[in-house]
C-alpha cells in the first residue's frame, strides 16, 4: 500500500484483508496496509466505530502473535467491493481477451461487464469504460461458448460429487446420453471441458461443455481418483477415445518432434531412430491440414484409413497449386 494512501482507502483495504485472511495478526495487517502495528490497531478501532464487527482472537499477548488475530464477525454486511484502477482495467482486459464480443452491451457477458463498470467509482469507472469502448478485440474464428446454466450445473455436481446424466452432441452430429461421474471442469485454450468417468463406455472421457445439451443430477455419489490432476488428465485424454484411429511415424527423434505435437494428437513414443504418434480423432481433415501440416519433419501416415484419405486430400490440393 503506498504511503500516501488516504485513511479511507486504508480502511477499505483493511476490510479486504480481514475478509480474505481470517485470523490475520496485527503485524500482518500492518504490513498489508503499509503502516505500523499501532496504526493498524487504530484502523481496527475505526472499523468497529463504523459498525463493522471485527473480532479479536486473543493470544498470550493479545491479537499479535501466532495464537491471536483479527477476523470479521459472522454475517457481516460489507460495503460494496471497491476496485483499484489497475484491478478494474485488468478485469476489463481479461474479459475482452477471453470474450471479444463483450464490447457489445447486448452480449451476455458484455451486459454484466457494463454493470460492473457502472458500479465503479467515477475516476476508476471512467478509465475502465474508455478501455472497453476503444479497445478492439478480434472475434474468435471458432467460438465455443458453453451455456452458463449448463456449466453451473456441472460445477455444482463436481462440488457435490454427484453422478449426472448428460445429453451430448458430437461434432459429427451424433447424439447420445451418458451417465458420468463429473471429476472436474477444465478450461484449456478457450475451450471448456468436462473430465469424467463414463459408465456408458467404462472409461475416462473428456467432453466439450459447449456440446452438452442437458445435465441432470442423480442420487448416486462418487469419489474422484486420489491425487487427480485435472489439467494433466485432460491433456492426456484429449487424444483418446474418438471414432477414427490415427498412427503417424516421424523420421526424427521424439525430443525434436514433441514440441510440435498437441496433446489431442495422441501419445508420442520412440520407434527405432524416429518416433510414432498413436491416437484418435473425430475430425481427420482438421488433424491433417491444421496439425500434421504444421510439423516440420518427414512423416508417414500408417493409419487409419480416414486420416490417410484426409492427408491425401491435402497433398492433392497443394500439388494442384504448383501446376502450370
């Protein structure tokens, strides 16, 4: 906290510290406010005089040492959240980065962002509004915005550890219903995924949340695997379980090829002096023209037939481009 911060700003900062760190000591509060311990205790007194109940958990020397501290009383009604200018601008930037359409007040997130900006203090809100108005965001070429209600239902099931029935529509247009144990919701490169155990296939599955049409919670509970790393599990699982198998042999060592291989492409393993990439895909055309075409090493597609046909199609297009 800057030394020239106003008493009001420090009082609001003190509320924020007490809210986020119940049991904070006088010394820790002082460090957070940039003042002496005596001044920090004075700010606690100011808050109490203003009707905000700040409780003291007293230790041998009062609320100072390892066994004492301050906390807000239960059911405390706090003043509205106050953002600093960097916090407000950072929030607007993060929203526009993840949701370019938020520049439009008619967009769902754009409408919410407008309400947040409207509630900011005038000097902070003015800067945030100007950033939103004059910053231009490039629309996502492949938008995949999940329904907030669907996402909320999945997160609630994850938190409650309740099995759910999901209605899913694949990219191919096929639809089915599956009973799954929802382990986690993971955001990866702008895409939202449900990591789960599918009882339909008795296997770990990763479903795109924007393709889930309906979620119904059941009465059955579940326990996620011990030590689960949701991000790592999604990365590993994205290249498995799809309709069309893939097998690509690269004429280069694994260490050189690995940086060019996305997790959804499959698993890379040594093979002689080169390596082999084994996986599956629901979109052979994308696999061929967007993923394989970007790998700067010689390779041979051994399978499956759908991927071989897609690669042949890309090769034919490029060959035709060089004809006189």
